C-alpha cells in the first residue's frame, strides 16, 4: 500500500477522531537551535565555549573545535528602522537557557540550562532563583568574543588593588576575591547621516582706530563685534553605542570607564559562544536606545555647528536637524564581573572582556586621608603664625607672606585630595 503522506509533500498524517478519515497537517519546521548538540564527539562529555582557545572545548577530555561563524567586523549587517526588520529580528534565541532573577537587586541574566547559580554576579546576593524565558526578545546579529583570559586578568586585579596611597595598605592581601564571571552585555549600535542648518550670533574681533585723549594720539584696539550668521553641515555617525542595561543594574560610570570596544572584531552570532556563558537580557528597548543615541548625536552636532562658525564666541544658536539612513544593530559585548570582600563590605570590579581594561571601587582609608589633608592645611598655617611673630619682633614680613600664600595653596590641595578620595571610593 502506498504511503498516503507521499501524496502531500510537506504534510504528515496526524491522529483522527473520526474512524476512516485521514487528517494531515503541515510538518513542523525543526528548530535548528534545539537540534544543536553540545556532546563531545570523543568522550560524550559536555562541550562549552573556552575563552583561552576561542572555541568549543570538552571539560573532560580536552577536545577542541572552532566555532562555526564568520568574522565581519564593522561591516556587519545593520538594519533600517522598519517594522519588518524589527519583527524579523524578534525570535526566540534563548533555547536551552534559563533566566536568573536576583531578588535583592532585580537583575535578570540568561544562564545555560541546568546551571546552578549560587549568587548574583552584580550584588553578590545568594537570593536568586531560576526560571524559563517567557517572552520573545530580539536576536543579536553579531557579537564580540571574549579574548582576555581570566588567568591574564587576575594579576592585573591584584596590581590594581595595591595602587593608591589613600587606600588601606592591607587591601591587596586581605581582599577576598570572587571568581571572574564572564557576561555578554547587550549593546545597540546606531549609524545615521545628519544634516543640520544653524543660525546664531557670532562674535568676531575687529581692529578699531580711536583717539586717545590722554596721549593725544590715534591708537588701535580689538573690539568684539556680534552679527547674525548661518550655515549648514552634514555628518555621518557610525556605530554610536548605547548599552542596553539599566543603570540600576550596573554602574554606567564604571561601564563607560572600561570602554572602548574594538568593533572590528565582530563575528556573526552563533549560539556556540553562549554555551556555558552568561548573557544579560537587554532592559533598554530599541526605541528608547535610539532616543538616547539621537540625543548624543544632537550634542555632537551642536559642537560641530559651533566649530563651523569659525569663532569661539557664539550665542543664541538655533539648529534645525534632520536624520537620514538610520541604521541599528543589536550586539553582545564581553564583560567580566568580579567582586571582593574587605572589612565586611562588598566591592565591585568590571573588566573589558576584549581589552582587559579595568574599573572598580575600592575602600578609602579615611583616617590616613584626613591626617594628610590636615597636615597639608595646618603646616603652612603654622608657618604663617611664625612669620607673624617674626614680623612683630624684627619687622620682616617675608616669612608671613610666604606662610599666607602656602596656607592658601594647602587649603586648595587639601580640598582637592578629599574630593579625589570621595571619587576613588565610588570608582577607581
């Protein structure tokens, strides 16, 4: 008997509730991500992405295999702001992954399925739970693989902990370090062509000849003259980056401090890069990120228009801007999160997963800072007091004048050092 399925290519027979009636339905498309296997072909163990080899590695037998992808760099495809492009990019890509939710800080990260997350990499809290992804999100088109290895970065962290006179001397040896946690962060990149027409009052210095009644002669002087001018500029912004993480999740000042990333290393997205890794789900939607990018473009365009005037004296400027050829990309960029405990407090460190550039916060030895700032401020005052006594006895005011000037400088330096210490406590 001939197989009835052969009469209907692309369809398969499904159970029927009516006897003698055949029912057919379209054969479901296979999900390529679900069909992907991460079993080691040598020993059957688990494969995961290995930063050291930049490929897939078996944690049991040491088998290595390259990731099947293509290097695209800055020529990676970008998309116009059309509904079709957004909908086409919106597809499930977190197959075989779970979401970690931190009950302490609210962080949500994508973890490998079956992973046991003991603590949140952001705040160090152990109040976490895992759940399955429930909503669709845009699929990243490209990513920048990790190239800086934890082994190379750990000595850099120790060296960083030992730097700075205002930090505790015991910090380097007493800090209890957590392991480096690799996380792919979501970023949006935007490109657009800007056309701007500007109008402003521009000041120019002109030489003026006038009669000086005191010297009874004609002399010249420079006079600032204001006049209305206008002009037009065009500029193309390429790969302006906006991170997709909430500032409540990560310190954006610290995040900006570890930039830039070199986007020439971008490769086409492959799920292989995410095996055994953590991925931050984006929290800033595409539209909101585009508004942020446009604001950055506007600020930069205003500076370009001011430069176009040819003068450093500009006032009452108005700009009419238009955007053309707007393009966007959704990319994943590598970041290491680390933390350490010292004197009962937890501190955060971020490292660029490509360049290894580091930023973090460190405790400040405020007793040491206050002692030094007070000495810097008080010693010149003491000199001024001695100078005052000497002046009363001998009439020589040289030491008093020096002490007074040194006191003023000491107060300025003390305030500056105190301000630097406050800043270093938040970001070093």
